[in-house]
């Protein structure tokens, strides 16, 4: 008789990635990058870099929403009673996914960094993730994308106003790329959101359906 096959149990890292929907998050990054590369490579977008402005909002929104959903914890009580503190794990989770999203989306935008290119994409991705991480702390992982969507939509609709066009701190998602004020605002949001999530974690929610 054949001996039964031994089933290798999944590693702790694999279980963690599965519980936090990391494979789905990575797939979302790839889809956002492919869409960005296809649209940004069109002749009209290549000749007129301003046509990439919607991409610099849409792609970071998609990536940050995917990251926000991965911040959900199924066993918050167990996390809080663990022997080792969870904040380093939460911070590492957010930093790794942020770096992957920013790198993949930046590589998908051809052209110079000064004209709605890779620099603007990295900045917007980090800023969007920061807002989303803060949203996860305040509203829960499932609704973490809502503050980012509201802010980006408001900025996109108001950026054409002469009073708002020069405000790089307020309209940082719509800036071309190298503006100091825009980078300062985005990085401040990222640091603040990451610190809040690392220390507090996502707001507890009911079980997913």
C-alpha cells in the first residue's frame, strides 16, 4: 500500500500574506501599472504630458485602496495580546507594499520626471497611502479608501482655479513632480498615516462576508 502523502503546512509568512490579502494587493498593483503604461504611452499623452494628470490620481488611488484593504486584521484581540509588539510588523507591512506600489507605478510612466512623470507618481502614491493608512485607523480597513478618494476628487476639481493652481501644498496631487511644497505635503501625510497605523492598527470591524 502506498503511504499517504505528507501535506506540507504553509509557513507563517504564507499564512500572514493570505490573511492580509497580499496576493490580491500585488495583483492590483500590476493591473494599475499595466493600465498606466497603456494610457501614458498613447501618442496624445506622450506629446501632451498634461493628459497624464488623471493617471497620477487614478493609479495611486487604486494602489492605496488595495493596500488599505490589506490592513484588515482578522484577530485584533490576538494581536494585542501577543508577546511581541505588533507595531513593527504593521509598519513593515505598510512600508514594503508602499515601496512596491511606488516603484511599479513609477516605472509605468514614461517620459521626464519633471512633467507628470515618475516623480509625481511616486509622490502621489506615498501621499495616497498615507491618507489611506490614516483612514484605516479612523474608519476601518474597508472604508480606508474613502478619505483618499474624497481628497483627490476635491483637489482634481479645484486645481483649475487660479487661486488653487499655485498652492502646491494643498494641490500636491496635481503638481508636475519636483515642487518642494508638494513633496513636503505628501511625505508628511505618509509619515503621519504610517505612524498612526503602526501604533494603533486598523479600527476593529465585523467579520468579512
